[in-house]
C-alpha cells in the first residue's frame, strides 16, 4: 500500500499543473501515468499554442510538457509512478488499484485524489472501417511527431476541427499528400487561421460531407465520400472517390471517466463537453468527497484550459486538507478568474453552455 496526501491520475497538462500547484503548497503528491514519460498529448503536439502567456502561448506543446516537468522533477514533495495504469477506484475506501510495468499490482491510498485521465478519440461507423491504414488523428501524431514515421502517402482527413486541421498541416509539412478534408457539419469547426493555412496550400475542405465507405484488399486503397443535405442525409449521386492509402479520423474526443463512474461520482451527459462528465462544484470537487477532476475528463476543451483547471484542482484539494489555506485560497481565486477569461467571448460559448447544464 502506497500512501500520499494527493494522488493525481494522469500526467498530462492538467495533471502536471495540479501537481505543481499542490506541491507548491507543501502537499505530498503522487503522479500516476501509464506512459514511460509524462506530458500526455503535449508530447506529440509540435504546433504553437494560442491563449495567454501564463498558459505558454506561442510555445510548442512538446516544449510545454518539458517546462511543466522541469518544475516538478527535483521537487522532494513529488513522486512519479511511470508505466502505471490505474485499473480501479473503489467506493468503499477510495483506494486506487494499479498495474505497474504489466508485472505487479499495487494499491494507493490518498487523502485527496485528482482524476486527470483526459479523453479518448471518437470513431466512425462505415463499411470497412477496420482496414489497415485507418487511424485516429492522435495515432498519426504519435507516428509522425514522436517516432518520425509517416502513415502513408495519400490521406483523406475526416474532421475539420482544430485537430483535423492541425494534423493535416503537419502531414503536409512531412511531405504527405492530403487529398481533402471533409466534415459532416455545414461549417468548419476549427479556428479559421488553421483552415486558411490549409486552403493556401490548395487542399479542399468539404463541409457537409461524410465518408460513405473505405475500399481495399489488404489495406486502404480508396474512399468514397458523400454530400449531406440540411437534414444530414446523404445526397444521392453526390459521391466522390479519393484514391488514398490513409484515412485519418478526427471527429472529436470523449472524456475518459471510467474511474469516476466506478468510485460513484454523479455523471451527466453534456454534448458540449463530448460525453458523460462528472458533476462538480466550482472547486472541481465531484459529488464524491475528496475526489477532484481537471482537464478533458471534466469536459473536452483546449490544453490551456486543462492547465488552469489543474492549478485550480491542485490548490482546492490542498485547501480541503487544511494545508497552507491562505495561499491556497489565493491560487484558487486566481485560477477561477483565469478560467473565466479563457472562456469569455465567442470561442468559449460552447463551454459556457455546457457549464450551465451542470448547475
């Protein structure tokens, strides 16, 4: 049995930021991550971030991961458990069970737990969607940006949100031919600055289009797309065929809340957040006392928001322990205001609408 004051499940931007806040307030922190390194999705993101300077605007995601880790690696209050997968989170005693290196099981007992498990990629159902050559956008980023391997030569990108647009641009930078980007929605979902870069390179972005089928014998050889009408129904005779060896799916993320379900948190389905998310208060504490959340597991948003939520959850968790209360209160107030600013304006409208449904 490992005991700690604050256990953080997930070492992505939210988890690392939570650890920085909690450890700065004097709490003993244990970070649990299933990967051999921390950073989460940041380690595969080579593009520069938007947002405020406090959330590392104009810095590449991979460099933000290094910055956050540097603030923790020599901190005596922080311990890392790498290659460790949290398998269970039990209602009765809030004990976390985990598997280390796929060899042994351990139990972790924490006074407070912050769940920062992030989100997983959504997929699409269409004929032959199990052919080799069909990837999620995160897998393509892992291949290219972490391992230096291009997934193929000719790509159809499905999804014109920020991820689809950014990964398409990265594919083109790597010399891959992106035949088209399609999206079922009538409008581009990502930032127009990303779409403008794509269009300047001559890549068509086809809104109100979806994939109808993939074809190939041993792997993807071509794909058929079809236009959708205002009722999202396929328009007969509008099919187009693309000769591609890769179909990249970038149709959004859904929160990875399995551990929250297991420990008994009240969950609510909110489309604006990508799926079921935990009901929580302004300090990001769930309906299970002592269990906090931060990042995409609480609702899919930008990494900048995940970092601020991490700071808020880390400080709130320590404050609930009665440690360094005055400084913790200051951090909570600061992070709360930073979140309000990040979510202001048209860009944050969807998130604000989701938050209203939690009230």
